[in-house]
């Protein structure tokens, strides 16, 4: 189910009317990338979202970027207890020790992944892209409501946790896959669906 925005364009209902959210829906959500930094940032922010709404995270994203050094993986991996303590005093981010420490630990897990496998984070993550046979014929609101996680997101979650990543459960993993274009879950009729499908078709998998 989609709804028309203030500009009359049909969108996924979750986009609402907040200009920040609408812009995120139209320009970012579902667009594929093989940039390790962007993928790492989104994986961390999806972890911070656990138990919260995405718009809460989106409104704090710029401050997250400041505190996590633009999500440069090597710099995040070098953060220490003093950095954690400082962030716990910063109302501009989500002040949750476990999630802050998880982001730092996840950066270290990325470095270990690269060292052990010789692969980029992108190559590792994209290897879990679901096959066309795993995808529904029609993406609509009923499908999205009934599938907060999928077989592919469970596989990705299991693999990430085996490599010491945290806050990457199957539901979080699926939200990550949706947002980063591993699947196109813009509903049928959404103004962004066809553009995302074209980008996915042209995307060079790592």
C-alpha cells in the first residue's frame, strides 16, 4: 500500500510526510552500493535503531557521523573507553553503552574479516543477496508486514554473529538489506521502485 505525498507522488506508506524521511525514502532507501564505509555506517545505525524508530536515528545521523569519525572503519576500530564514556554524555546520539561498544567492536570485526579473507566488507555482505527465486512476485504492504525477516537475512545474521558482529539479528539484517538495495522492497506503485530496480540491474556486484 502506498500513499501520495504532499507533492502528489505515490510512496511507501512508511515514508510519511516528514521532509527528512521523504528525502531518505526517495534518494537513499533501496539504492545499492559497494562502498565499505557506507555499508558499515548503515549496519551500525540499524543496530542503534533496535527498539526505536528509524526517523529517530535519521534525525541524529549527522551527530553519529561526527562522533564516529564519518564511520571510517579504521578510526572507529581505534576508539576506546574514553570515547565510549564521552558519547554516553552526548544527547545528540543514542546513549546506549552496548550499542556504542558494538559499533566499535563491529569495526574491529570488519578489519579482522578483511585480514582473514582478503575480501572487502561489501564482497562479504553481497554474497548474501537473495536469489530471485527467494523473492515475492509482488511486494506490497501485506508482504512487508508478514516478513520482518527472511531466510536470506537469517543467513546473513548468522554469518555476521559468527564473526563477532553484534546487534545484527535477522530483523536488523533484513532492514539493512532493504535499505542498502540487496532487495527492492519499495511497494508496487511507489515512485522510487522503478529507479531502484534500474540501479540494481546496473549495479556491479563486488
